[in-house]
């Protein structure tokens, strides 16, 4: 900013060289230092990557020196600095998790001493909650989520119970374990919790009152890769199944059956796969289990690659641990980390994003009535020609219920959720587009949503809310599509 009147430039110089990756944001923070004028700016030095903070010193004799001045990890390009005679404070915006930022403050006796100071979170007094999941047990819903606070920046997995009306129980939520890949299933009596511990799968039974039945974790898999997804644990009516994959280029999906007391009923069953597996999922169906997994992630050598499309594979395994149907390629257009599945007891509904929102039914013999084949491979039925990064489906005893979103960007990401209820007796795309639906009229930044449904009970829809300690992860409760949405807090 120039003062009124004429202005003159006594000297000029280059703070930093030209770069194709650019500087952002465009503003430069200028302040008067002890010996020179300071110019602070962020430069993108690698792509992809976070910007790096630089400081230039502009001396009265025209000299300019520029050097990197690292403070916070993963800065977003926003900085503010203030000083007194004895203290300098810098506040940096940081990318805490995808689509969310927090502020970190650094304080020291001088600007140069900021290098060795410890950052203190400014905005994590209220927890950041994400990755909500639900497991239905009759009229009860177990809700788990990842919660980050100032004293737990790495996060921890927490849990609480909702009653049939979507109300959290009176007791406060419990801490399950520090953030890790995990899966939870129920046998109708209690829950089995499985978590990834440095390549090992450990399990522990959780009572319906959220107290641990087992005094400690039991290791059931001592070495594995790409371990636990939402559906990696299942109850078949008489035993638990756990799925994972072996490591290496020639890895295979592996499943094992355990009894109610976590003792092996079968040896580990490896299913020969033509591609290295990831996201192994298990669905009991037709007196056996259907094992589903994604294949290789295609390599990408440039930073602008679109999300890779992958193949979905399936196989059938008997309760005695015999492979009944070997690896079968189901479709070839699943976008990485976008797949969701649910079962109604006679068939599986699988849905995913692959540029468009697509899906297919999978029957107990692995037949797929909604898949078509062309010169580009096997594809599911296109349900909507739009991109959605949130998808969760469940069966309520009479119909499928699903939540998906529309993603828009206007400087920040916004998602608007749509809830549907439909049956699939005929054409899947027609059923999806002709479904009873409810547009949730609130746009939110957080991405993940989850649906809890069961025969004879209400449907509960949850989505994440970051930095709102009073409302937590539960936002909407829908008994049916005509009820008004309600806000309730999972955390008390």
C-alpha cells in the first residue's frame, strides 16, 4: 500500500526465481524486522505437494537474501506474524485432513528463534470427527468414528450406541483404540472388532454395553497387507470370517473362519488371484461366503492422473474352507476406494464411482445381471452420470436404502446428500432413478456418510461434522422419507 502523494522506487530486485509451479496465495506478507524489511511468501516447489514457506530480507542497501523458513508441516499457504519487543508469534494454516484445515501457533523470543519452537493447535479445542461408520444390531446402532483433539492429533477411534429412535445412550462415548484400519461386525449378541496393528490383525470382542469381553487383543493374522475394510469381518450364523491379503506382487486374498470364541474352524484359505488384491470383503450368501476384492492399482507416472479404475473380483468359499468358485472378474471400472456393498440375504448390491455412479447385483453363483461387456471391458449399469465421492447402502428388510452425494467446488468443496429407498426386481438403473428420494438441503464440507438400517426398524443416516463438539457425527435421523430431518449429537 502506497501513501498519498508521489512515490518513487529507489531499488528493485528479485525475491525468488520464476517457477512453473507458482506462488500462492498471491499475497506477500510484509513486515519490518530488526535489521531489514521481511517479505514472506509460499512457493510450490513440487507437484503434487504442499507449498513451502520462504522469507526474503530486503536491506536498505538494496541487498536481498531469500531462504526457506519451515514451520508447520502441510501448510496451506496462509500465514500471519506479529511481534512485540520480546515476543514473535506466527500462525500458520495447515491441512489437517482432506478438505479440512486447522491453525497452528508458534511463539519465540525472536523471528529467527521460531525455527526451534513447538507448534500449538489453535482450533482443535473442539474435536474434529470423521469417518463415521455404523453397525446395526436389531434396533440398536453402534456408531464408530475417528476423533482428533489438541491432545490427540493422531486421532483415536471412538464408539457409542444409538437407540431405535437415533438417540445416543446416556453414557458417554468410549475410546476403542488409536486410529488404525479396522472392521466391526455383529453376531446379533455382541460385536467383533478387528484392527490392523503394523501388518497384524488383532481381534477383540465387545459386549453390547460397550465393555470389552476379552481382557486383551488376540492376534489372528501375524503377517498381511492391505488389511481391513468395512466388510472384512462377517458372521455367517455359526462362525466369524476375517479377510485380508498376502503381501508381494503375487499376493492373494485370504479368508479364515473362527468360532464364537475366536478359535480357528478352518485353516487360512488363499484364493488364487490374477492381480494383487486390496480391499478384501466378505458376504455370507447361499450357505457359503462370497469374497470380493479389488485388483491392482494401475501405475501413474504423471501428477495429473485421474483416480485409477480397477477391476472387482469375486470368489465363493464353503464354510469348510473349500474354494467353490475360483477368482472371477466381475467389472473393470471401479474407482479406487469408491466401492460399497450390502446384502439382502439372497443377493449382493455393489455400487461404485468410475467417473459415473454405477452398480450391479451379484448373486450367490457370482452371476451379475447388470453387467455389460464391450471393447473396453466389463461395466456395471450406469445409475447417474455424475461424480460422487460418498456412497453407503444398506438393506432395511424390504428395500435398499442408500446415501450418495453431489460434489461441487467454489473455492472449497461442498457436498449435498441424497437419500434413496428402492427395490431392484427389474432394471437396476430404472430402480435407482425411480426411487423415493429425499434431498438433504444442507451442503456440508465433510465427505463421508453412513446409513444404518435393519428389518422392522428405522433408518438412521449420519454424516460428519468437523469442529462441532456439540453435534458430533450424527446430523440427520430419518424414520422415513416424509419425516423432517433432525439434528442430534453423538457426543454429549
